[in-house]
């Protein structure tokens, strides 16, 4: 990149002093990343010996945190949120069993909001603790703030009969505002007990992580901050090595992130360059504080010239965010297409045809993206693409362990380890290359003519790879026996008998090879031998299967280093836990053969020629706002939702009041709107926005597609 490629605004930002902290801000598509990269190149020329901190801000902070930990010789092991959730659940077992001393001494009443539904309670607590750590709020401070806020609120409660509050509250929950002094005192006591329970659980969880030397990304930042703040010399040493920092998407940084930067670069953040856009923040509810980040800069460069998005998309973006600034709308080329289909199936077909048309125009596949608020369930859209020979990769909050192609591969591993897990065995027998009929499967699940045979088998012969404690002669193991020993081979037809015997021979070979080579290599062998290719060689389905298997293998290999001495069974049990988690994520590699299907968070910082924003209906994008079992505010402390004990209303008065006062739903919908606009601005040439079914009135959650259809902006085509 040369200076000629930069606008005047960008060049000014590039030439800003490195003796101060500067911010490069502007809407998506104004060239912030380009200016930041040019500034980094300039700094590299000025400071050739520096080892700069550069790239995505959140990732760079993670790198900085681990640099601090290594420099301080703080022994630790990184874990992800799935592992952290398991540590948290283990820490919560004594609470759920009511084994805490505080309960036996009657210091705390366990009848607190949320605890009657343990799963919901733990999910809410885990999310809350993550936000607290990111905000730098320790367990002791959390309890102190909660108790003080509760005292202040109940000592002088607000007017629960205020007309504005009553009008804003649904009829269903209006009874929560009809409270006496006695009822408020009771709710206060419940809130105090809840605060104490959460504080102790929070402290126990943090201590368990520390004692085990385990660090999530959030914990790594918190630990690094504590070390750097207590050792100025450490920060100075790292500052000399790093030299400067160029951080993109800085609007996603939280309080702890910014504090760690100050611990290294000083209170003035000398040498740090932030690039981002506060209006594009996607992590407000996770603790992102863009106002504080950009206010740290001593000099700000505003980029206003749009260098990416077509005018039609910019018009739509500004319409959605109610901006008074409108670009010149004369001679606008059509660039935004909107479509509401009858059903999700029709929507998927429309999208697939639109993508095929873009490919026919010569657009590389990896320059096209389907963006969703969440990619947990996008099978229908991927299937429609595959039907048209268009392979895709899915990235974001997609759990590869739940993909049907991954399950087929995992089934083979389970068949080796425990042939009596009949759910996995039936899966293998039902799909290619076995593909046994229902009648054959029924036969394999039934007793042979001589049912006494298996009663006399030695325990060691029963399940050679399963620990002895797993064996029980009273278990229903008939299917496993019939497949692994051939007790019903004589009753099978010729084709089925050949397939079962071939599988049995392969399984015996796999068992013999297990332990003779690294587990990752052994897994590859099993899949190569036992899985059938999906589709013809080189077809879209074959390519998609190859990608899923590569992603699955990569995830399995990533788990092994943290499991020294683990058996195949240990690995499979770990995978089973992860398959049930909502915290698993997947990446894409940008292969030019694949269209990308991404969640909005996974698309951060990326751009494409053509973008599809799919499933843009209320409840999907934007998602419904569902408050946690309890909320936390520095001003109001813990805000319990459910009213428990001797209560007449389902919700607490404080929760009803807080929801109105804080405008939590409005803030949530505003974040969803920012996410939608951010997705729209990922496109360089055109965008298609789709939804299915009837539109709602947009009261609880906005209908972005209908907003665009209603105004008929220049360059927008309704199809």
C-alpha cells in the first residue's frame, strides 16, 4: 500500500504522533483498517526493533496478557469457556446439594430467586461472573457493592405506583408493583441471601481456576493485570520490547482490557493507536465500553469518506440507525435486495439461487457470505447450497460436534471403544457404507437361535476396550454382540452379511492398531477406512464433508494436549460434554472454493463482495430479549427476576422497576440493530436481506426487513 492509496483523512491519521495515544474512528467502510495498517507499516520503519502489538484488539489483548504471564513466570494453562463452564459446575455442586456451612448454620436461606431451576441459575451465574471479571470487579467488591446497593434501594424505594411505570409494565407483571412494606422487606432479605450465595460461588469458582492454574481468556487478562499493576518494572520491560500498539475493532475492549494496556503503556497510553466505531459495538452486554476506550486518546481522527459500501447500502444503514446524514442519492445503482419468503425452505432456495447467480457472474465463492445472528441451526441453508453444487464453510457459534457428518465420524470411534453404546452402533449401521435395512437392524437387535452362548463368555471377552466397571452381564448388549462376534451372521442375507463381516474385520484391525501410533493418526486411519464419501469426488457435498472432518480432527487434536495419558474413551467423553455446550465455536479458513456462512461476531473485521443477511425476522435476527434469572448493576446491585417464598407475584418489584428504569430491552434491541447495520456494511457490491413467514408488529423486537421494505430507498429492490 502506498500513500497514493490513502485519502487525505487516512493519511492524516497515519502521520499522527507515536508519542501519544490516538484514535481512528469512523463508520464501517471508511477505511479505518487500511489507515491502521499503513500506520503500523510506518511505525515498523521508525522502530525496526520493536515487536508491536497489532491486529484485532481482543486477540491482541489476549497475546499481551500471556506475554505478561510468561514474563512473570506465572505457571498456568489456557482453557476455553467450555472447560471453564465444567470447572464452574464442579464448584457449584456443594451449593446445589445444600452442603454449605452457611446453610446448616442457618446464616443463609437457600430459598432464593433462581435456585429452584439449577440449570438456569448456573447459566445466569456463569455469564454474570464472566462480565464481572471483564469489568475488574472482584468477589469481595461484588458482595460489598450488592449489599450497599440493596440497602440504598430498599431504604428509600421508588414510587411503584408511578403512572409512567404502570403504563410501561405489561398487565401480566403489574401485580409485582403492588407491594407493601412487609413484602419489600421480605424481598430484601431474599436479595441479601442471593448476593451472599453468588459472592461465595464467584469466589469459589475463581479460586478453583487459580488453584488449578487454569485461565480462560478473561481470567488471563485479569491475572496479567494484577501482576503488571503490582510490578511496574515488568510493565516497563514489556513496553520497551513491544514499542507500540495498533489495535483494530477497539470498540470491543472492556474495562480490564483497557486497564492492562495502561499497566504496560502508562496512563497516557503512549504509542497506542485505536481504530474502531462505537456505533458498531457488538459486545455491549459482554462488557465492551467503547466510550471509555476512545476517550483515552489524546488525539482523534474522524474518517467520513465511504470507500467500501455502495450508496444504496449506505442509505439503508443510515435509515436503520436514524442518521440525519444522507449521502448523495442521485443515480443510485441497485445494490440492496430484500425478500420475504413463505417459509424457511423457500427462503433458503431464494438465497441459494441468488448466490448461484453471483457465482455465475464470476465472483469467487469466498467473496460471498451468508450472515446470521447465530449459526447454530443453518442446515436448511447449507443444504440448499449443496443441492446447487455450492460448498460452504460455517463459522461462529457453530458446534462441529453436533454436525451430522461429524457424528458419523465420532460413531466409528465409539464403535471401537464401546460397541455396546447402541445409539452410536445403530448410526454406523444405518449410513453408508453399511446402510443396512430396518429389517436387518431388527434382526441384529434380536436373540440368536442359541441365546445361551453369550452367558458363558468371560468378562475379558465382553468389551476389551471398556473398563471392567463398564461391563454388566445384565445389560442389553445383544446388538453389540451380534455385530462384533457374528452370532446372527447366518440369519443375514448375503449383502448384509458381507457388510457386517467387513466392518467387523475393520474394527479388529483398528483395535490392534490402537496404541501403536499417535491417536490423531489412528483417528485419521479409522475415518479413511470406515467412512463413505458424501457425493462424487470433487462435488460440493464431498468438499463440505472433507471440511467438516478436517475441522473435527483439528478440534480433537486441540483437546489432546490438555489430556495427557488420555484414552480414546476419555477423549470421547470430553467430546460428549462439548456437544451439549452452547459455548463451542468454529472457524473458517477462507478457502476460495467455499461460500462462507458466518455469525455476525465471526464476520467482525471481514468484508465481501456480496452479502446475504438471512433469517432477518423477529426472534432470530434480532433475537428475543430474555433476561437472566438475575441481573447486576453497580447502582442497584443484584436485581432478582423471580419472586420466591411466600410471594403473590411471579416477579420482584425491583426487577420490574429496573427493567423500566434501565430500558434494558431497548438497549438490547439497539445492539441488535447495530449488529444488523454492521452486517449490511460488510458488502462491497451488493446485499440480499431475507426473512420468512409473517412479519410481527415490531413492538417487542424490530423487524429490520420490513423497515427496509416500507421506505423503498433508492437502490433497493423488493423481490
